[in-house]
C-alpha cells in the first residue's frame, strides 16, 4: 500500500482556497515593484481541495508506526508514551499565541514557567543553572562544549582536545569538532565500561573535557564514575554528561553529584515531549557554578517575584538559537514534571530499569548478551551467533519484528558490539507487552534455524518491503555528478523525471 | 599478486618501476558494503605518504582514503564515478582508484600479505 | 518480574551505583492529578497577555498568519506526532513521504535544486549555510550584508566562533570571503537588491546565501532566479503559531553541486523488490552518526512535525492561495504605512526603499506609542533601536491577512486618542 505524492494528486482545475480579500484600496505588488523583483512564474505547489488534502495525510498517517499504537523498543531513544495532557497545555492560547517580542510585563507566566522548569531540572540532575535555549540534544552538547571552552579561555588555558568513548553517540565527536576541538577516542574495557587505564593515558594538559553518558550506551552504569571524575578533574579538565540515558536514574542519583560539570538533557526522551517523527525536541544544558557566567543569553531571572530576561551577560557564549528555545516543548516537559512529581519521576526510572532487566532475562540465551548484568534502563544484545550460524543479521531480526506488530530495536549501535541489538523498553510498557515482544524475538530466532531465507524477505506486511537504499544512493550520486536529471531527493514533473 | 603491499588502513599498492597503483582491499570493501560514492582528487595533485586523498562511501559507512605512498597523481579511475560497485566486485583489478608517479622510497611500514592478514583477523573479532 | 530476573529487590538491580551517590528522594513536590496539573499550568498561561491576532502589528521574524484548521488536524494525529525518527523506513512511510513533500515544496518555492528535511529555526539555518560555504570554499570569513535579523547574526557568531569562521558586518566581499549573507526582505521589511549582492559574491568566488521569507516567494523572484547558491529561512509563517518563539522550522535549499554539503537529514525515493516506490533517509554518510567528527554539521534531528505543518499549509494554499495571502498582506501594509506616515511627526524611515508587509517608521517617543497601543489591546510596532543604534525612534510595523481594515482603523484611532 502506497500513497501518491500531493504533486501527483494535484489537479489544475482545483480552485485556490477562499481567503480574505484586501477589502481596502491600495497598491498590489505589480503596481509598485520593479518587474525584475517579481517572480516570473508561480511556484510549483500542488493544487488540491481540502477533502483531498485530509485524505492524503490520513492515508499517510496510516503508513506510520507510532508509540501511541504499540511498543517502540528503540535503544537510546527513550520512546515513552507522550501524555496527551502535555499537548493540551502547549495549545493553551496563553502560550501558543504569545509573540516572542512582547514586553516582559505581558509574558510573566511564560517566564515563570521557564524559571520553574529550570529549577526542577536543576533538582533532577544536580546542577546550579540550566539554559533552555538549545533546540535538540546535539545542539545542547555543542552549547555545553562552547561554555567549557569559554571558561577555560577566561582562565588563559588553551585546551584543544575532547575525549570521547568509542561507544559514544556520533553527535559527541561531531559537536566537539564543531566547537573547535580535536577528538581523542577512549576505549571501552572488556566489561563494556570505560577503561580507566586508557583514559589515564589519553588525559593530558591539552584535555578540555571528557564527554560521557552514564549509564553508557551499553546500558551499564559506570561504577567507577567517581574515580573517573577525580582523574579528569585532576588534570584541570571538565566532565560533560550526555543526557541521552537520564531516564535510568531520576531520583536514584544525579550527574551533578557524580562530578559532571555540564549536563545536557533531552526533553523529548526523559520528559515525554513527543518525537514528532524526528523533532522538534529540546536539549537544555545544566551547569555547575563555574560555568554559569558563560550560559547563553538571555537567561531568565527572578527577583521579588518579578521575572526578567537578562541579556547583559558579558562572558556569555552568545545566543545559540533565536528567541528562547523551543518554548512549546518546555511547556510540555514542565507539565509532565508537574504531573509526575518527585515521587512519580523516581518511580518511572525504577520501572524502566526493572523492565529492561526483565526483558533482558527473557531474551538471554536466545540472543547473545555480551556483557554481564544487571543493566540499567536498556541493554545491548548481539545477533552475532545467528549471523555466524544461520546467516541472519541484526537487520533481519529488526525487519522481522516489523512484521510482528513491533517497531525494531536500535541495531548496529553501539559500534563496539558486533550485530548489536539495543533495546530500551521504558516504564511505559506492561509485563504483558514485554512478554509478547520476547515471544516475537524467540520466534524469529527459532525461524533463523529453520527458514533463514524467509527472514531475509521480511518485512512483508508493511506498506512497502525492504527498500533498495544502495540503488537509491547510486541514483542520487549519478544526479549529483551530472549523469542524470532525476534528483531522487525531490519530486519533479513527469516530463522531466524518468522515474 | 606477490608484490602487492598493504596499509593498516586497508589500502593496497602495487609498484612497477616508478609507477604505483592504489586501491582498497577486499577486506575493506566487504566491511563497507555496497559502495555508492567516491570522492576523489584530480590528476596532478601531489600526495605524501599517509595523506588523506578522498572518501569512499557506502549507504551505512564512510571511510577516508589514505595514500600508502608519496607521489604525484597521474590517473584517477574515471569508471568509478558511474560504477562505484567496481570497488566491491573487483577491488584489486577494475576497482583500482589512483595511479601515481612515485616520489622517493616506499614507506617502511607497508605490510606484506601475511602481516596484513593478521591485521584483518584482529579487527574482525 | 523480580523473580524472573532472579533478584530479591529492586535495589539488587542498582548495585552498580555507588552508595554515596544514592538519593533518598527528589527535591520536588509530589505528583498531581491531571485536573490539578492543568489548573496550575492554565494559571501560568493566564498570567500572560494574549493580543488578538487581528490587533497584532508586531513581527520581527515571527508573524501572525491565518492557519487553516487542516494543519492542526493533521499534526495532532498521534501517528505523526508520536512517531520516532524514521529509521525503519518500512514502518515510517508516512513521515518520510511528508518530509519528501516538504523538501519538494521548499525547493519549488526557492527555485533551487534540493532542500533538506528542515532545521531548528531560521537563525541556525543561516549558521548551517555559513558552515556549508566555509567547507565548500575553504575560506573562513562570511560577510553579513545589510539588516539581517540580529538574532540570526548572534547565532551565526556563536557557531562561527567554534569553527573559526569570522563574521564581518558590511563592506565588500573579497578573496577571503566564503559567503555573502543577506536577507530578503531584510529584518526591517525592506527589499534588497539580491541580484547585485549575488553577483558581488560570485565575482570573488564566494557563495551567495539568501535568507528568505517563504510567503514572500509567492510574489518575489526566488533565490534560484537570481542565482543564489543557498536559500535559508524561517518557516513559522507556514502554519505554526508564534508560541513565544518556538518550536518553529528552519529550511535550507541549495544548488545541485552543494547537496553533499547540506546539513541534517535528506529523504529520497527508493524501491522495494516488488518495484513499489517508497521513501528512505538518503545520503546518510554525510551525517554525524557515520562521519562523526568529520561531518559538516553535528545536527541529528530535524523539526519533522513543524515541517509537516508547513507541508500541509503550502498544500492547502497552493500557488494561488499563497499569492493571495502575500498580496493581501502587501496591499494592507502599504495602506497602513501611508496612513501612519501621515500622522504628525511620523515618517517612513527609508522612504526610498520598497517593502512587502513590514516596514520601518520613525515616530516621536516610540515607547510611549507602544504603551498607549497596548492599553487598547493592540500589539504595536517593534522598537528596533534595541539592536541598531542608528535607528533611534524607529518602529517596524507588520500587516498580514489577519489584520483586517477595521483593525487598521482601530490602530489609527488608538494613536489619535
């Protein structure tokens, strides 16, 4: 089942929608503007009636899998249920219809919300202040590194290297490079945790920071985190926390207490703002007091109950986004924190850890578990045994799950585990769901023995089967090298496009 | 081929007098998967040994290309632009990447077949 | 569940966490019922003052526009808003197709070859475009020409500092210039000469980056027509509420030869074994999760849901609906400008310059004017002196299809009173 593109459904006979007329005598663009400034021909937008549009998008919606429908075991992505009350809160006219350049006196409620959210996040991760400006996790990472660099500059230190574990998210090294640092990789030890010896050998007076997520991307808590922190701090470097895995320990422990100096959080993971098919999210960054002067401007300040935006911050790294961040996502996250409370958040993390360990146990023996448990909120299994014995890869397991009404786990990440299958069940899922998922995986593993070819053909029940990405990439590259006029990355009128 | 030498970064080089031919190894192509694109330099450019001269991309991976030897590029395999899959199907033959005029001696750290095999076995777990 | 795992208590699962780090509880209030939660959140919302959209004459990068009901009807479908990034293509065709349509819509509007899946906002889109130019040309200076949105320039500086890109304001491009960045219409609403700016950039081998208003492209020559290399912009006007500045959506489109330098996600077509067309994330080998520290950008996500809103909006409007919206805004803004300029002591700040639906006007006592209007429930012009010292007493007013002629009358009556 596929849906034509809006451009293919377009009919020139469709009248434009009824819109207001000017209803006042005045010039039109053609009367005033020079001809060269005007568009020669109208843009090639499709022409569809409203019922056609609604059906088009409703059919497209039906081609999507979503967390509102069923389990989304994507490791590292924290696919929790998105409470609908969050949406109701963000849609309140008092938030949705606020102009960012209204005078401060007229937006006291919005600033109060930002201030309270900052306080709550400070309490959850154990830092002194938080900037809400970054629009996403990677944006937050980069913002944190800019602050660390500015702090070290202010002390006359020229530190040029950022250490990143080999199991880290790809955004870590990219953010470091974008902040002007050289990236130095730190190796994991045999137990999947960072190797203190390797860390020690990589630390030097050039080290600016170590970027770390804890639990790490294998779902394992870095037991030696206090030693790591001491080691890093002893060289004058800072410790940065990648908040991708914060859902593991809210109310159980805090990155700030572990010695992290800067902490980014993903509101779209831990704090249930919806993923939206890939954004918008929000990636606030919390910092300890030494970094506070370097926070992006403006910050929200509260004096005697009156809230202001402080733009005059001489040591600030500047502005990292227009206005004040993804405010609508801040409203959703604040609503979630309010509804859950300290008790609810702590319970959520405990439930997430329980679910992960339970599911890990159910799958142990069917898939390889390359590291000893217990795990925290997620675990990494490996399909390496299936690959060697039956020629069935992690990708085949992922695709076969799609045919069994589940989304796939994260596969081939982290890179340090061959044929990695990374599962994060979250507190959302019931025991019944976890049992059903484990049953589906066991069936697939059994089928790998009897009918591996069948698994290579899956998925069969999805709207389309496995798509040939290699052919697509070669077609794109042919276009980019001028060997073809089919751009592949956009629709083009039939006469111009052969596909 | 007995006189094919290798690098730890999975390039190969054959030498014929002052002329060298460079490509990536069979192990490298199997790790990358189906190659879809190569970013390559132009003829005439001078390379030092270990210098990055391009990128090879599959759908899921990208890898920098390092020159095993020093020299001046005399020829770039034009066929790869439209048929990058030659890297997969014939990495040591039609899938060659560059020809160079050698400058100076071969670097001492080039590996022979046996030593390179050890490298691939170590990285294949 | 504990029994299956083989432990006796929850604490057995937390043994890896050093005891010294363990918390008793979080220092936060206890949880609330939905009713109490909404009561608290609504109380905060009610502490904000909302100006009616027809009485909002303030823009500066965020505008009140008519938003068709179809937009929210689509974006509030849980199949769209609760889906993850479309990594498993077979189960994500809805999101992927929506992005592919968005890419095509933006490329059509801009008159350029390819657009990406969207970026965070207009400001970061400018910064990302500058980084494309830096990588493409190997030069490390960008030139900002004219009144580009001050917050875009601030963000550009913050990004540039990390990468070692110098941001120069004003002057002529030279052999060190990677790109000339201009905004059309500019931050004040005035039209610039994009052909001349583009030609000047190309003269020295620099790229031309046009920051454009997407609705203006229904009537103005698009960047592709004047040979700009990259078009970027803010898509808030395409169906998104102001929401105190976000989330909105940035976009970037470029010429074919720059596509490999594009930041972020791109969706392309692909086919399955049965020959059915589908959509996949394409050219991923440019991105951070594969290229790591060698990627052009660190961006991972896009703003899919906002891009979906923009796609629904543009599809609803079609080419002639969009032009109607742009023309009505144009006509009303010119009527408003004429009437305001006739007030005693008021004068257009740049009377020789053309504009579309936002314009700068010099007024006596700007802050008093704005306060007076606020008392009548009108969100008046934006005082741009806060960013530009030379623009003392200058307010920018904006007018769109939501500001009906009676609203304009009310604005003038309020000023006369």
